[in-house]
């Protein structure tokens, strides 16, 4: 009798263990490490954002970017102009291009206007990067942490980061990131 009870107890324990270890069974999905998932601005979390950037047409981004090297027109969760100020760059003989600078965003989030500054680091590979004009871009990506205390309007007190990955074939710059309010 004791042996039968012991076998039953072991079987029950194994069954409980197996069912409690199955993925997705009555358990909420866990976010990737380091990714904020709050869907609103009211909590301590961050709001995930995404959208698209393209080079701004002449006259499309004309306020706030005096002295900028160029501007990107952003659509999606951020709508407005991102003015790029290149501070430093270098090319290596292997075709690796590195660039650092600052950016000033003027636009809206959820229909409310504001501004913020970022710093950025851009890395890319070009066909020709030997001190002359750059050849065709092969790939590129950049990180844009928001400068603490730089936000105004809807972005007052904002923190976070934007990440762009160039889509060479489409000629645009999809972005993803998070904003902490």
C-alpha cells in the first residue's frame, strides 16, 4: 500500500511540474528584456513608438532647423521634422562610415505639439568611403538617445531613444523606440 501511495504521489508531482512549465498556458507574454511595453503615458513605463522617416522635400521642414545639415520628415507615432546637425564623421578604408551629431525634433505625438533634442551615432557601409564622395549605401543604422531635459510641450520631461535602420531599397528610414514620460 505504501508503494502504491508513493507512486501516485510521484506521478502527481510530475504532472503538476509538466503542466506548470508549459509555455503560454494561462501565463501573460513576457516582454523582451530592456523593452518597455506600457501603451500609454500615465505609468512609470514607456510608450513604444514606430514610424517612417524620409528626406524632407525643399520647403517641407522650414522652421527650427536653421544651420542643420538636412532634415527628415517623420510620420507615424511622431509627426514632424527631425533636423540633423552633423558634428563629426569619418570613413575607414574598409568602407565603414561613422557619424555623430545632434538632432532637433519639431512636431507632434498623439496630436499634441512639442520639441526635443537627441544625440546620435550613425554607422553605415558604403561602396566608396575613401575620403571622396560617398558611393551607394549598402546598409546603415543609428541610435538616437533623447537629451535629458530638452523636451518642450508634449515632450516636457521625456526620456527614451529612437532607433533607425535604413531601408536601402525603399529609400526610407523606419524607426522604433520608446518614450518615457
